[in-house]
C-alpha cells in the first residue's frame, strides 16, 4: 500500500521562536496589529510504501525522530493518507 504523510514540525511552545517574533513585529508595521504570537515551522510531505497503515505510521514516526525533527527544540505531528 502507498501512503502520503503530511508532517508538521514546529518549535516547542516553551522556546523562543526568533523567526516568528520577527514576523509578529512586521505584522504591526504592515498595519496588522491584531496578528500576534506567530510561530514558524516546517511542513513536509513524503510518500511511503508499507504493508499497512500501522507499519507506515511506525516508519514515518522513526523518520521524524531520527532526521526530520530535532526533538530537543521541536515537536512534530503527522497525518497519513492512503493513496
């Protein structure tokens, strides 16, 4: 079976997000002071061939832990969609 994974990697809420802070400041300069607390992260899509949804979930989780997310500074969540 073939699956597509939609992965979101974001900075931990307890940590400062310098990019998000810069964008938040720019919103005020653009006349959009209502927008605040911007957080900047990554969105990753990948395709995976696996025998089952459970096997695909385990492989995507492993890829996130080993390569795609720095668990000291980021958290991740993903959704699997069967193709």
